[in-house]
């Protein structure tokens, strides 16, 4: 069945159920203890990709352990923080300062994100302090 052909109310319900299930799994099951998929890039090359440590970071974020979030993957910590801020501002009906509004109005933002992810990937694989702080 095609997701785009579903009624909007069914789409919202499915997305809500999926989000609740995702949050439940990542909050209650630690990626350190259970069989979560391992990063294929790190498994094959030994290098850290931009997403390495993100499962542990999401688990720590949902358990409000923010120090660990940024030690596992600082990029995911920043993204999760922006999502929470955007949801909060959306709920309070404040449109001016929402990250989503900034993304829509800044045409160079996608390039900034791309370059940031590339530099983050390069820096987290340099085995010299302070770059070692970026590795999970």
C-alpha cells in the first residue's frame, strides 16, 4: 500500500505510533547492551562516519544524560537540541525564532550543513587531541 494515498488522519496516526515506538525502544533499551545494528562504515574501514555513536547519543538524550549525548556524537546532540527547540517554539506558536523558519529562509544553509558534516567526519578521525574528543 502506498503511504501517500492514505488519509491524512491515518498518516498522522501511523507517524505518531512509529514515533512512540521509536522513543520507547531507544529510551528503554541501551545500544550498549542489546543487539542494535553496528555502523557498517566503522566495521569495514575502522573510520568513524558522521553517524557513529548516534544510537547511544539518542538513548542518552531520551534518558536526559546530556553529557553522554555530546560525548557519543556532538552533531546528533546539536540536531536533537534543535528539534526540541523547534517543537517547543511550534507548540508556543512562536514563528520567528524557529530553526525550521531559518532553514526555509537561508538558501546557503544546506551547503553549511554539508561542509559541517564533512569537516566533522574528517576531524573526528584525526587521532590527536582535541580531535579525539569528537570520536564516540
